[in-house]
């Protein structure tokens, strides 16, 4: 355990100390007022940084431009100390102001005290990340910040060690950036924490994680959370020893202002200089207001603990220290504290006004339409009359937009469809609704995907080119040669995963490439899917182009939480201000066995909206997707078809150059009787069935959707259905899985039901996972015979005389 002894003079001027005292007080008053705002019903929920003020002030002093933060919901003081947050924004977050210009962290999409700093401009181009203090965007799931933190730190290692990256001066200053993290004591119980700590020790990256140890995870004390009740004690085995890699461990106290400053000054400078991960275990931290607005801590903390928390309140302790050191008098400090309180109160007033004003303006415009109308409208109203609804709306004390819209939509039911009056009420109401609804829903619906010119959907497709001499090669070779071109073309491209480096992947689609491009670009990792994913997210946030390898689709489940909660929501939860264009490469479908079946596609597409999902049928398509994705800036998953590595495909002449567009299905066989819609490995099986069906005079149009998200952007499947009037959705997912998704897309969204002559059908895998025994595959997943029988039955039902 390291204890810093060196005294820091840098920060010890009276001016600095008083400024810190003021900030600590401001932050505390924001917490206190914030809690009141929730309890009085003006805000929905609040979680605050009270008790953690001093450690964050100390940390912020070491945070430089170019550095990165990956923290959690206690970090308001830290963010303010870095100049990235202020008291007014505190209230914009608390009230959930959806104006992303004034509530830039999230535009009201996440809880309060979840922060972010944009990494892209509004046109999608990268900002100069070395000229700003960076914060990745916080998520609420405990320890969810850890995998990403690892990646943010890993980027510094790559920028420092890979000399070919020295030209990317807007992304990194020679890898000198530290990735700062914060986490609560209880959240260190999560697997993500341990996985990330181990990986940081292995990788030796500049990751500086602070544990705020306030002894509780909501109501559950440390004895249920941490062996021996001390995270730094049990991490001792990770501790750096001379000549061996490891983690530096520092211990500090949450109320010890000068001690914390010294601690961070020393720890961060070593971390930055030597790229050694550091853990700061900050003990004796208090939580004066309890966990959140959802309850009070008197329910679970003893009298004794509550008394201790009062005595060791960091602001009280800082005040005592300042007076003791004769830096300032009690009167001076009281004045500073009073100013801070006044600022917090003024920000509340202003924040509330800025939250309420636009809603009231919108409401008043609606009410004016009603009061100014010349017609009394329908007196036979089934519900309340127009006037009553309007009067009730005016009576709402703190209206939200929902109140306005509920009123407007109910009023509309009582208004005649046609009206000859000059102030046509129907028209005016529709106008009001259209204008305001579009605006409101944009606040909530936009930015799930990249909407800027850098969207991958804007990438120009390039078809693979074949000539007479194009050789037939195993699929893996197409991927390999394609990757070789990509690694030559994109210096920021890296890939990493289990067995990815030395042997070039279990299917050898990167064979020999580590030798050619080096270990920094193509590397093995430990078996740790969640942090492989996080490693990718962190790199992508910092402007690199990572491909994170997950060995098989089935193992993606270990990373699914991070994929779903973090990656898939990054762009959305920052209201379009951050992007993490991570590509996840994995492989699935058609292997045998319960944990190697590779088909949980609906689990995937339904939990990762915000990430594009490519399901290529062969390696040419897979390569084409990588080529497209690297030209755009979106996160995506590519699921290579597992049985395609050895199957032969024609090698395109323009390897590395051709680009398969997303959202564009391909018609592989034209037909007139029935459309089969499928993707991935079942394409091959369907093609076999189509051949058999042709012999029986059934003409099938076979469509490979190619990408599940986006799904058929131009309605190619609908055009086919118009022609055939019959449709079968096929895959090897569970019943009600991805086939149901496709069915909804085509029949409901595209309007395909209009053209049906027969009931639509789905053909899927069984409900259980496939058994390992070789025949298990045949009986658990659709075979060519199953497809034949299903199609034949549909034709027979439709035209019994013929079949
Ligand atoms: C995965 C997950 N499980 C449970 C929760 C609910 N939860 C929110 S905060 C919290 C306690 C965290 O305690 P700690 O890590 O010590 O941080 P503190 O709040 O004490 O600062 C819990 C259980 C959550 N957000 N995410
Ligand atoms: Mg805690």
C-alpha cells in the first residue's frame, strides 16, 4: 500500500483553497436543494455527490486536457471542478430539460448526474480530443463504467507505442492521457470490476480508478460486499512489485483535503508517465443525504454511524483544517459558504424557469386557440367539454408537455372534422399538434443512429468484381486477404480478442497478419468478453477504429450487458453528441450443441437497437460489410457464418475495396409462386430447397436480407411479395424470434399484408437449443426438407388442384 509523503506546494495558495472550499459548498448545496426539489415533486428522481466532494476536487487537479473520465453518478463536484458542469446545468439535468443546447450531457435522456462531453461535432467530424477534457457518457448499471474505462486507457498505450499513429495529433498527445474512473465501494462486487482490474494489470495501461468507499451500496453494508471489508486489502495480490507488472494501490481518506491532493498528484503522475494502472481506495467517505431520493439512510445506518458521518463530513473537516492552518477565519469561510448557497438557489430558480417556460408557452398557445375560437363546438361531448379540458390544463401547477398533448388530443375528439369558420379550430389544433409533437418526439426519438454525413448508410456501395480468372478459395482466405488490405489502408484499425493474435483467429481469418502488422494492431486478449467489448468502446470513443473479436456468437452473452447498456445507447443517450463506431466481429449459426448453436439472433437484435446487425451469408458479404463499416462511423456487429470458412467462394478482384450496403436485401433466385426471406447460414439451405422445389414446379423467390438492422430500407421484399403473394420467413432462431421480427417488418411496416393470398408462415429452430449429437442439428433446425415441405404445404393449401 502506498502512502504519499511528498508535500505538494502547487495547490496550497489561499486563493485555490478558498475556491475549492467554495466549490465543495456549492456542490453540497446543490445536492441538498436537488433532494428537496424531488421530494416536493418538481423533479422525478435525484442522486447526488454529497460526501464525495473533496476527493473529486483533488482528482480534478490532475485531470488534463486530452484525459478521459469514465465515472458514475456521484461525480458532480469533479465535473464542476474541471469546468465541464455548472450549477445551472445541474438543475437542467434534475428537471430533465430536453433542450440539448442547454442540457448538453444528455438532453434529458438519462438520470441526473450522468455526464458526457461530445467527441464529435454536429456534422459528425471528430473534435480535437486533445484540446478538451473528455468524459465518456455515464450509465446507471453499477460497474458498467469499468469495461469502457479499460478501453479509454488502452488507447493511450496504442497511441504511445505505435509510432505510426504519431500523426493523429487531434486524437492523442503521444498517448500521455490518463483514463480516470470512479466507482462506489459496493459496485466493486461486480464481475466487471474484477475483469477490468485484471485486464488493466495485464495490459499495463494508464487507468486510474478511484473507489469512493462510503461503506454502503444503498442499504447493504460492506460486510456483505467485500471480503475483509476492504477493497485495497483484497487487491494486494494485484499490487505492483519491482520488475513485475501490476497495479499501484493508494489509500486515502475522503475528508483529508491536503492528503488527497498529495495522493492524486503522486499517483497520477506515475500513471501518466509509466502507464501503470492505479487504484485509489478512498475510505472514510460519507453520504450525508443517503443514497438517493428514493429513501432515507436513517432506515439502515446506526446512530453511531450517522454521528460519525456528521463528524467526518468532508466539508466540515476542510473548514476545521483551514481554520487550524490559519488560512482563513471562520467568518471568511461562512461568507464563502453563504455565497455558494445563494448561487445554488439562484440556479434552481433559473433552471426551473428555463424548464417551465417553453412548456407554458406551448400550453398558452393551445389555450389561446381554444379561447379565441368563434364556435362553441360539439355540445354532445362524450367526455369533458372543450372548455373544461382547457380550463383544467390551465390549473396544472407545474405542467409537463404530456399535459398539453393529452388536452389537445382530447379536445380534438370534440371538434368537428370539417368547419367553415375562418378560425377553423380543427385545422388550428392539427397545426399546433403537428408542430409541437414533431418537436417533442425529436427530443426523445432522434439519434438512435448516426444522422450526420458520416453515417454508414451514406457510404457508396461498390460491387465485388469477378473475372474469368478469379480463383475459388476457402471463405477464410477472402476475409484474410480483405483484412490485410484494410490494415494497410486504415492506420487506426486494430483488432483484438481470444486467439485473434498469434494464430489469427480460431478460423484463421487473420492468419499471418499479426506478423505483418505487429502485436499492437492484432492481438490476443484474455477470456473476458465484457471487457473486450469495453476495450472496443473506449478505443472507438477516442477515434480509433477497433474491431472487437468475440470468438462465437454464443459468448457474446457475456458482453451483452455492456453491448446493450453502453454501446447501443452511446449516441442516443448523449443526444447525438458522442459516437463509438466499434465493429464487433463474431461468428455464428449452424454449429452443433447447446452453447455452440450460434443462433440467438432475436436476443441480439432486440437488445442492441442503436447498433447495426449484419448477418452475411458468406465471407465475401462479410468482407464487404467490414469495408463499408470502416468508411462510416457507426457501431455494428458482423456475424460471420461459421460454416463458411472452408467453403469455397470466388475471390473478388477488388478485394478490400468492394462495399456491401446495409439495409439492402439481395434476391438470389427470382420466382413467382412464393417468397422465402432469410439470412446468414440458412440461405444456403434455402437455396438447396429452392432447387428441389423447382423440380416440383414451384417457383421460389429467395431473398437474403443481409442486414437485420437496418432491415430492407427500400422495400425490396414488399416488391417480391406483390409478385408472389405468398411468403415464408426462415431462420434457425427460436419460434417468435427473428422470423417474427421480419414478419412484422414486412407485413405490418411495409404493408405486405395487402398482397397476401395465403397465410404468412415462419419456419424456425425449435424452442430448445440444439443437441450436440450430429443429428441434433437436423432435428433442431430447419433442413432443406423442412423448407420443401413447408413451401409445398403452402402451395397445396392455396392451389389444391395443382399440388
Ligand atoms: C447492475 C445494477 N444493479 C443494481 C443497481 C441498483 N443500484 C444503484 S446504486 C446501487 C448501490 C451502489 O453502491 P456503491 O457502488 O457503493 O455506490 P454509492 O452509491 O454508495 O456511491 C445499486 C445497488 C444498479 N444500478 N445496477
Ligand atoms: Mg457505497
